C-alpha cells in the first residue's frame, strides 16, 4: 500500500479545500442514494440545492480570485475551467437525470482530486502574499455548510 503524505495546504486555500471535502461528500451521498434505490427526483432536488448553495459560489470564487494567480492560458486553468463548465451542465441536465447524476458524481470527484493534488499545489507555489491575502478574504464570511433537509443517504 502506498503511503501518501497529506498535502500541506496554505492557510488561504484551506477554506476552499474544506469546500472540496463537502463536494466529495456530495458525491458519496449520491452514490449512497443510488445504492439505496432512492428516487431520482430526490437526488435531483439535492443536486439542485447543492449546486446553488455550494458549487455556484465556490466556482465563482475560484474563477474570479484563485485561478487568476496563474495565466489564463495555463493548461491547468484551461482544464479546470473546462471541467467547471462540464460539471455545471451535468448539474443542470434534466433530460436524463439518472445518467447525468451518475456522471456528475464521478466527474466532480475527479475534478476535486485534480484541483487538490495538482492545481492548488501549483497556485500556492507561485502566488504572491497579496494574492494569498485576497484568496483568504473571500472566505471570511462563510465557513459552515448548511444542512440539507432530506438526509436520503442515511440508512433506509
């Protein structure tokens, strides 16, 4: 078994990493919902809520404050933005919700792992003190996640 050291995340990026943890939990909850045969409509409602309360503001913060630390043409930024658009489309897809939610669970998980293991490491390597301070400022107001009203992922 490979022994991985935990990533040392800069203090300014830690709130974003905590939000990523909530994103990984979202994916886990969807998987749990599917394995418990929870109605797709309930999963859709949860996804809609999660998109509005967590994903949308998170993507906005990353795109406006964090990503500009690197150049617009940087391949990591290009990839992250492309994945943001794809994930957003999956959240909004109502044509084949079961397929979209299954795909969303996988792609969001992979995207978060990419940002945590690759993109954020690069950003914290090159960010100036001013840039890190600006990143820290965007998260001072919201630190806790709101609870969803329908805990479908709990044992049925």
